[in-house]
C-alpha cells in the first residue's frame, strides 16, 4: 500500500463533503471552471491544504522538464480531485486522472 494512502483517504471524505456542499449551493449545469473555483473556496474554508493548476517536473529518459498540469485540485500532496460537469464519466476522464496520479505519485484520485 502507498505510504500516503490513509492520509489521502481521510482527505477524500473532506473533499467529497466539500463537493456536495458546492453542488447543493450551486446546483447542476454550470461550467467545470465555476465548480472548481467554488470547490477551492470551500476547501479553503474547511482548512484543507490544497493547490490547483500546478507545475510539475516530468522526467523522460534522463531529460527533465517542467510542465503545467491542469489538474483541478491537489490536496495535501496526496489526493487529486478532478471536477467534471458531465452526464457520464468517460474512459478518457479516468485515464487523465490515472496519468496525473502516476506523474505525482498520488495514491488516490
């Protein structure tokens, strides 16, 4: 098991509660960017340490470069949250999340 899994799992409860609160107050049908900003505010109010849209080092065969990742929320360097305003989560959404998790060595998303 990943050494940060339990911490990420604990934060996931807070993230889910925050997302439910945002949806309760804002309702369906808005742009993902609006939900993302509202979620970041809700997490801040709950004193959850998080960042958004971060720059990460990418290594490929001895070559390292920095690239901005457009992940929505990265909580306490262990949990990735991707806000989706869609009717159905598609395989590409899951692939994107798994790629972010791999790049950041995050145990949960």
